[in-house]
């Protein structure tokens, strides 16, 4: 556990220290676009924060290779694939944040980065089914893997609309992944799960280090440079592991059969809201006769602001939802009492729903009070005592 803690600290510290330098570079480089109509900030903020995230990730990953208890996870070449693919997606993000890219060019770059990961062994080899597992084969597995990576990249990118939102959601996801894989690797003896546990804790560290500069009010934005990188790294955690232990053995070792579904389901559950936002945005824009990639102000975080939530409350609400779903899924997979977990989850979810409708209730109460006061003023003005 000490090696994981050290890796987390290195990732967070390097990212934190790199952000001020990246911010100055972004300003000098001209990556400080003017405020757009759909933006929620009122002053131009420099982008390219993803450069600091990539620097923190690369530094922690390379230092981890020198730690005694983590050296054995670098036998495969998947870590090289992460560095190469992460570097490519970072370059694409820099180009987009500075000069802009059309949707098809950006999609091609995302697909190329996903292809590098698959080439280096980050690939789905099977999918869990009730009572069995479905072998995908090399070609189908490669296509499904690339599709999952590209979808997650864009879902995280769509979520990057408020200060600290994308970094916080991905950080929560990474912590949940680490909790799950650490239990699998240490408590249950699946030693090969040490690799995704290490990547998860590094990703969590970079998110925490960046949030010190990105939480509201943000001093720097991660831009597409960081959002696409976070989506790439998040997906790589789950699909790296799928062929490294047998699903039937895992069913016998764990208390819950959910353990074999979690590597596939957890990232989708954690980004369920951004993913739903992505699907709804594509449908909304397509039905309106626009490009699916055309920006607008109809995202979930915009709706939360329009409902009356403050910037910070909207972000914390989405943190809450991500934490509920991800950690409840992890708990269900490793504990004997799913009823307890479901009960707690239902209670917290009820509180979350209450927070969502609270601004509307307050607004209705305020309007009703104003109407009553207006009626009272009108009544006094026409009363006999005033005549």
C-alpha cells in the first residue's frame, strides 16, 4: 500500500507544480480563447491544463517502474502504449485548444490513439454474460475496444463544462477503480490486478493535483488536451484487465458475481450522466438539423445552473452522483450485504433528488410570496380607510 500511496503523491505533486508553468505557457502561446455565449465563466481562462496532467501521469508511471513491489507490473508493454497514446491525444488536444479542429479530424485522432492502446495489448478479450463469458476474438475485440475508448473520451470531454467537473468525476471514478482492483489484487490474490490499481491511483493523483488550480473559480482549464486524455486513461484501466483472469474463477472466489461485470460496467456507471448527456446532445442536435458535434447550451450542467444551482453546487451534485454509483457498484461486488448498500444508495440518491428540485421549490415559494404581497398591497390601496 505504501508504494501506491507514494505513486499517488508523486502524480498529485508533479501535476500541481506543473500547472502554473503550463498556465504561463498557454497565455504566451495564445491558448486563451475569448468567452463564448455558452460559457459559464465571464473572463478568458487559459487552457492546455492537460499538459500538466500528462506530465504528472508520465512522471508517476516512470517512477513506479523503479519501485520494488510494482516492478513486476511493467512486464507487458501496455504502459508504453499508455504513454504513446496519451502523448498523441495530448498533441491533438493542444492543436484543438489553440487553433481548433473539425469534428472528423478530431475523431480520427482519437481513433488513432485508441488503436495504439489496442496495438500494445489494451484490448477487450471477453464480455461477461450470465453464467458464462463471451470470447470476442482479436478483430472484434479490437473494434469494440476502440469504440469504447472513443465514446468515453467524448463523454468526458462533454462533461468538461464547469470548473473542476471533469477532473472531479474522473478522480472519483479512479478512486473507485483503485478500491476495487486493490481488493482483487491484495485481498483475493489476483496479483495481475496490480497494474490497473497502479494506473487508477496515478490517474486519481493527477486529478487531485489539477483540481487545486481548476476548482471554482478556476485559474486554468484542462481543455480538450486534458479532457480527452482523462477519458483515454479512464477506459484503459478497465479494458487492460479483462483477459488477465478467468471470469469463472472470479465468480467462485468472490462473494458476488458482480465482480466479473464490474471491469466493464464501472466506467459506464461512473460516467452514466456524462454518457447520457452525450447521447441526448447528439439526439437533440440531430433532430434540430445540426451537426451532432455542434456546441450548444443544453448540457446537464447548464440545466442545473438554469434551475438555480450555483456553480459550485452544480459541480458537487455531479460529484455526489458519480460517487454514489461508482462506490455502490464496488461495494456490491465485494461485500455480502447488498441490501445494506442498496438502502444507503437509495437514501443518498433521494437526498440528491431533493437537492435538484430544491431550487424550483424555492423559486415557486418566492413567486407565491410576491403574488401574495402584491395582492395585499392592491387590497390596502382600495380599502375604505384610504378613501
